[in-house]
């Protein structure tokens, strides 16, 4: 069971500025955010408001220009590339809008990938991959290639890949963006089930229907948090 | 036609639009086509070209394999050499032959218009030009009437090349007199342009009737001697007579001629020697290319080089094909649009093929220029170092045709498959590929990897060849010659060509040795009749006193006539007995020194010192030569030679000195005293030309010329192939990294460290190298086996050679993937994932 009082993520005054030749773009400004273990949080907002940038920083794919970012009590804003890579591999699970499965690898090999980079033994990998695929209902498609699966199935495999290494948090960037509504609903149900079983989930979406699946929603506009909804709701 | 012109214009525009691609493709092809053109030009001149005579396919070369007796003056295969009486007998056959000709090449000292040159002459039978069907450029050629009585017809026909070079094409030379080997000869004509005798690599300046041999080679005439073999014999088959019929026809006459020769030999009647000798047959071989001495000597090497250079072109084409595949992938949208607008795959293919042909044309033209340049360098080296004449760097019709064919073949090789692959994908598939939500699917670049694996295989083949031939050269260079080349210089003189008789020649050599010894800085002077390491041999049958002559014995031994101090000057160790000295004169006891191989073979259980031997065999021989010393074996004819029995006699006791080579050992660089040596000779006889003045180390280098050319070219081809492979590997990996950017981004997002990403790139190259090695190494072994006759001290299965080749290809592959792997590790997952 999760300890609802433990803080997993804490951001203080995080900002992100992109510099081009003559233009300075403030993608994020003064972000103060705290996510506790076991929470299901959605980041909502219109296109270009900075949702994906925030998720990239949260997922250690990018670094903030300023401010403090603590992950599981550790400052992570200024870690080396290799340290960030290690944390991403062990403590964060990613789910992308475009699934981002590797076409040359089978379903099994795709899910196995984070464990391979972690140096997990083959026997343990097999057990964990099998379990992760069973959790998403894809255990029967082990030897298939991504191109042989439907979009919904591909995203289920991507979810299995995200949770196979028992990360501290699942980061989902528009996980339904490339799916039809039926498959979108199914993936959202899957995330909710994972959360109910103790997973911490942070999801970016521009679709309010899906945002409502989370117990807490923060709304971004022009790189700032403009509203936060605390109540958990039942999805449509 | 109009649409083809449109394609050409569009193709030119596309090539101009991608100058980097165009430049690399054209340069790559130019290197391949250029190298091929140069080697083909050589191959064509040496191996393929037929004699410029009438119906050359009717010509045959006569050979008589089996035992030889007496003196054989051969430039390679003794079986091709006949005596003049034997030739005369063979020439009487008119049933199967329209004519039988004979020739002998000799060194000529030609004095005309106040200038004396050393040149090359050819003694030819009177029917030579008539049988070959060679016409005069002007004047007349020789006829049987010029060749009927010995010494009666001092006439000469100039070769067209010599006439042009030496007389500036002056028609006034007709009936002028020139001095050839001290004999006044009248110029009666000039042979047709382009005709340079019947043997590749030899280019006679003058043609002289055979019956003038006594004047041209005054030390030995040999025209009446059945046992003095010096003539190469060719014949023209009668029309309709096959090679087999001609062979059967001439062999009907041959036994009778051999009987006549046997009568001049003192062989044991009914003995094995006699039976073997009388059992000899004439064997005919095709003579369309004339004598094939050069073909036989250099054929395997040239063929190996041509195979290697063809592989280079194949690798170059593979590279360009790979570039085109990458380019075609980038142009998928263009093809999709063209297809959507109604272009058929065939039409699009034609467009791409036109671009390929334009590219190949650029490569072909540049290749031809490059080929001529390479050929110039090769020709200069061949003429100056190998002494092979008649090889030119001229781009003739066949070279042009070859370059054209290579260009077209290249365009098809590198253009066809990429064009076919680029245009066979349907529009929907192209669109689907653009919108894929997974990274590249399986098999997407498999073909390009296959091409690179092929390149690796061929490169391994070339690197192994280069390594085997380089090792051969290294081994030959490390050979113990049995003599020291340090500060040793040599030069030759030919007193007989300046009118010296035997006694005067000996006196001249004595005098020259004395004078040369007195030159400051000279440590020792020696001389020999046979110049060392020039491929020249002189041999005779010998009989050793007290040794039972067995029919199974090979009693033919090579020998040389040398001076006192020869062995000490050459630093050939004396093992027993003594060297020749001033007391060994024409009137003193005849003496000989043998080498250790001869001592081992002929005197296994006894001391050879004091034992007598006889030159010749049979019952009437005299054991009149006493062995006075044993020396350690030295390489005499070629660096490659194995140890073999050899003996030496003092030149003062030898008699027929047709030339003499001097060896001078100095304290310092011997080239510093080269001019003093020349002056010393000139001071003794101002009219005696000095030739082949060079260090003995250079003589060694010249003897290893073929090995040096093969090693250098094969190493260069290997290096070029490695460079092209590196480009190929780099091109594919760079493309793969770009194509897999998103995949790498995903992997990095999931926690792949830099090492994991590098591993991805290395894994790709590893598979390509492994696949290439699995194919290339067995092929390389096969090539090595085929080339074993060219190797020395190394065999086709030499593991270090293969390890070295594999090591080089691994280094090349690692170097080629350095930049792509670095790029891969620098992929930013954020940027990569934005591709979606």
C-alpha cells in the first residue's frame, strides 16, 4: 500500500526557457508542484501551454533552466547525463502518445528493454516481462512485432514496458492521442487499474474527459499553473 | 527520344543539386575504372594481343620437350629452342606447313651517323617476313635469297620504331651502311609500322639474315652445330590443316632428324639416355601471339592483378549503389508523387538509370585519364626496371573499348538494383512508411547491409592477397643471397661486339681488373661471364671422375666463368680449397670450383678437392678439370632460386667469352665511383661501351621487379578497397543512425547509457564484418591457393596473414563507425521523440 503522506516529486520555482537566435521563449515559469506517492495526476491545458515540456522535465528527459526539482527526496535538476539515464531507467516509466515501440524488436523484447539496460538477469527478466504483459492483457502476443498489432494493443505493450521495471512513477504523454475513443478508453481504464494497485501516475492530456480519470488535475496556460483540481472523479 | 533527353537534363540537374554525392560517386568510380583500365592495358599488351601479321591464327610454336644435349641458349623454356641444323630439317616439311621460320635475338652495337648505340637485333631466317606476311614500310624486307650462304649477305632491315626513333623517319637511309657488331651492313628496307618481332617484351631494332650469325656473334657461330641450340621456331599451318594434323605431320619427320643429331653425340648405344632422346616429339602450340615467354612468365601475376582490380571496381560500384539506395530512400516522396501522377515503374527506373549512366560516364572519363596516368608510371617502371620493351601507355581502341565497357557495366551494376528497389514500392507503402508510429521495421535496410557485407568480403580478399604478396616480397628480401650487396657495383662490357677475339678479350679483362683495383676506395674487383641475378644461365652436362654415371642422374649443371678474387669480392665464403688466382691461365692445369650443393650431390661421401671432372658425357670425354675449391652456394640466376649444383671456371681457361660483368666493392657508396669506373674502361679502350652500370642492390631490386609490382599494386588495391569499404560502412551506419534516431531516442528515454547506444552501432557493423568475413576468408583462401605459384616462403593457409587482413578490416570498420556512433550517443531523446 502507498504512503499517502510521502512526497515523490517536489518542484520549486521551476522554469524552462528556450533560446533561439534572437528569441527567448519561456516555456515554463514558476512551477511549484508536489506529487505524493500513489497519486494519479493529470496535467491538462491547451496545445503549446508547456505540458509536454513539464513532463519531459519531470521524466528527466530535459533539464529546467531554473528552480529546484527533487525526486524521491533527491535533487535531480543538475545531475550528469549518466545519472539521469540511470534514474530514468530505474525510477520512471514512460508511455508516449505514438507508442514508440521499436519495430525491429518483438513485443517481448520491447518490454524487456529497460531491464536489459539495468543488467537484470535473463531469468528475472523473463518473469517480470511475463508478469507485466499479463497485467496489460498482452501475454498472448509475445512473439509479435509491433507492426502486427493494433494501435490499442501497441499502447498496452508500451504500458507494460513502462511498468516492467517497477518504477516510482509512470509518466504518460497523451497516451490516447493516437487511439480511437474505444481503445483510448481501454488504455485509460488500464492506467486507472494500475493506480488502484498502487502506481503513481502522471499524465499529460489535452482532453478533459481523460484528465478526469486522475484524482488531481493541474491546468497549465502559457507555462504557468493556473488552476488545480483536487477531487478525484469518475471518468465518462 | 525527346523524353530520354528530358531524363538526361533532369539527371544532370539532380547530379548538380547533390554535388557531394556526385563528386564522391564519380571519384569512386574513376578510381575503380582507372585502375582497371591501367591493368587491362597491360594485360592486353602482354596476354591478349595477337601478332600484327597475316592470319596469325595459322601460326604455331614448335616445342620439343625432353632431354637436351649440348649448349642451350634459352630465355626460359629450353623445349622451345632448336639448333640450326634441326631447324633446317624441320623447315623442309611442306606437307603441313606453308613455311617454318626461326629467329634468335642478339645484342647489337649499332654505329651510324657517327654515333654508336647498344640495341637489340634479331637474326631471322630468309623466309621470316614472307611466312609472317609482314610487308616493308619502304625498301624491301629480307628474302630467302639473303640467307643462302653464311656471311655472304651483310644486309639489314630496320624496325619501323627504330627507323623513326633513330633516323627521324628519313627515307634516305635506304642503301646506307651501318656498322653492326663491327660488321658493315647495308640497310635494304624498313619493316611495316607496328611490327616488333614475334615475342612480347622484345623489340628488335634491326633484322639480320640468319646466315650472318658468325658476324653478329663472333665468339660462337653455331650454325653447323647440331648441339648448339639457340633458335625459336614458328611455322604457318597450311590452310585447312588442324593443329593435330600439323603435329602428326611434323612428327613424321622428327625421328629422322633426332637420329642425325644422335650421331653427333657420343651416347651409349641403346642406353636409357638415347632412348629418351630419340623418343622426343614435336609439340605444337598456338602461335597467334608469337612466342609466349612473357605471357608464361607474367600471366599468373597479371591475371591475379586483373582479378584484384576487378574486385576494386566491384567494391566501388557497391559503394555507389549504397549511396544511390540512400539517395533513393530520401527521394521516396518524389517517386510517390510521380507514381501518383501516372509514372510507370519502368519510366521511373529509366530516369534513375539515366542518372546512373551520367554518373558512370563522369567516372569513366576521369577513370580513363587516371588509368593513362597509372599506366604511364607502370610502363616507365616496366621498361626501365624489368627491361621489357614494347609496352606503351598509349590509349588504343581496345583500351577505350574496355573503359567504355567498364563504364556501362559499372552503371548497370550500381544503378540497376537501387533503381528497381526504389520504383517497386507502391505509393500507399511509401505513404505508410512516412506515417509509421514505430521505428524502422525489420528488413528495411537489409539490402544495404548485404552490400556492405559483400564489400567487406571482397576487401578481405584483396587485403589477404596484398598481405600474401607483401609477405612474399618481404621473404625474398630477407633471403640470404650467399653474397653481400653492400657497396657493390657492377657493369658489363661486350668486347666481341667491338671486334675483340678470345685472346684479346682475356687480356682486356685482365688489364681492366688491374686498373679498377687501383681506383681509390676500391676494396676488391671480380668479374664473371654471367651477370648475377639477371635470369641468365649457362649450363652443360658433366661427368665426374670415379662416379658411376647413372641413367637416373641429372648431370646437367649450370656454370660460370669468373676471375681470380671473384668470391672474395662478392663475399661468397670459401669452404674448402682455394680461390682462382693469377696462376690459373689458359696454359695451366684446368681447374674448377664447385658450390656446396654440387659437393653434396656429386661427392656425398668423399672430398671433392683434387677430383677431376669432364664437361660433356659419353665415352670419349676427358677428365681434365681439377676441382680446387668448394664455395658456399650463392644465388646466381634469381633471388627465388633454390640451392642447386653450380660450378665455376677461370675465365682465362674458358675461351668463348661473349661478354663480361665486373663487380667492384668500394669503401663508400659505390655510385660515387661510378663515373671513375666508366673513365677507367674508356681509358683502356675508348670504343668499348659500358652498360648496365648499377649497384648490385639495384640488380636484386630488378630481379624482384615482378614481386615488387604485385606486392605494391595488390597492397594499393587492398588499401583502396579498405578505404572504399570504410566509406561504405560509414555511409550505411550514418544512414542507419539517422533512420534509427527515434529508436535510439526511445532507448535513451528508457535508460540506455552511451555504451548501450554505441553497442547498437557496433553490433550493426559487427554483423556486417562477420558476414563479410564468413564469405571473404574462404574466398581469400581459394585465391591464395590459385596464386601459390607466385608466393614465396608463405602459403595460402598462412594464419597470420588472415589475422592481419581481418585485423585491418576490423580497424577500418571501427574507424568508419566512430562518427556515426558518436552521433548516435549525442541523440537527444526529446528531439528524437519529436519526430512523432
